[in-house]
């Protein structure tokens, strides 16, 4: 290995050290950290497949709608693994999405799983990080346009997730798949997780977005702290499928 290669490794090692230290500060369970290492190695080993999945998803979604951001396509490698693991592509799948933004994840789910139905919950007003940015302007109209092709399999609840869980009567084990991507403030993330988990069927999958996202200056206010607390509270009730930018758990 020459000096140029060594110089290139340095920043990557520093980045990994920062993540490890951040996870430590957010009280990561050992099992979650082990899952993070496995997920990073899988991405490295299958990097070409990862890049193909990301590119294919971005291209397909750009055919389906008009989007101003793409915070989702990089996650489709792991989503595709989940769909294959559960053999969902040719089966009816009941999905709940807490936080939908302009509909990339919604459209991808409904396009990839042609028998799936989705309940999308959002204020379509943005979260703390969008305040005073103008990013949420017209967001609901874009969501509607981007998911119009799947209208027959899509229902919306407009409001905060707290209101949704408080007012909607849903039986336990209603959903095969739950995606949590609403408010990123730790208290809200933990509430969403604890309210949603009973609605997940045994064998169902829950995905937390932005597990490693660091926007609030205090680490305990960010999503990782909430997800780690959830994992500790529910120890023994799930198995970890992946951990990285997203945390993916399968209910036992």
C-alpha cells in the first residue's frame, strides 16, 4: 500500500471513529453496534450491487414523479433485501409510514410491491430542521402528484403522529411493514416507536430512518438515542436485520 492509499484511508477511519463515539454517547446496545459493523461490511462487499440499487431506484422514481430531494434511494439496497427475505413482492403487504415528505419511499414501496397497501401519516408541514427554509412549501401537493399512480392502494392521515395514534382505532398486529421517518426529535421518535410496535405483526419489519443523523447539538436529542432506548426496552422481541443510516428490525 502506497502513501496515497494510506492518506485516503485516514479520513475514512476518522469518520468511522466519530460514528462509533457518537453511538457510544447515545447508549447503543452491543447488538446494535454489531449489526452496524455487519451492515457496513455487507455494503463494502456488495458495493456494486448497492450502487446499482441506488441508481435504479433514483431512475425509476424520477419516472414516477417530480422530487426536489433524494434522501431515500441509497436505502433501497437494504429495502430490497428485506422484501426478498420476506417474499413480499407477490403478496399482499399492509404498510404504515410515519412521515412521508414528498413521497419517494411511498412510491418506491407501492411500485416495488404491487399488492401492497399503504397508510401514510404526515403533517406535510416539515419538521424542526425545515423551519424557515421554505423546503416544505407545496410538499403535500408534490406527495399527491408523486403517488397518484397508486391512489387505489394509498390512504392518507394528515396530522401529527401523536394525534394519529391517539384517535385511530387499529387492532394489534395490523401491519407487515412500518417505516418511521417523521419528527427526528428523540422524544417523538421514541413515542412513534412504542406506539407503532404493537401494530406490527409477528415477523413484520420496522425501519427507523436517519439513525445516524446528527442535527440537534445534544446527542440524546437525536434519533439514535431514541432508537437505542427502544431496542433496550424491547430486548428479546426483535432481531436486527441492519443498522446504519437506517435501523431495521424484524419482530419476533
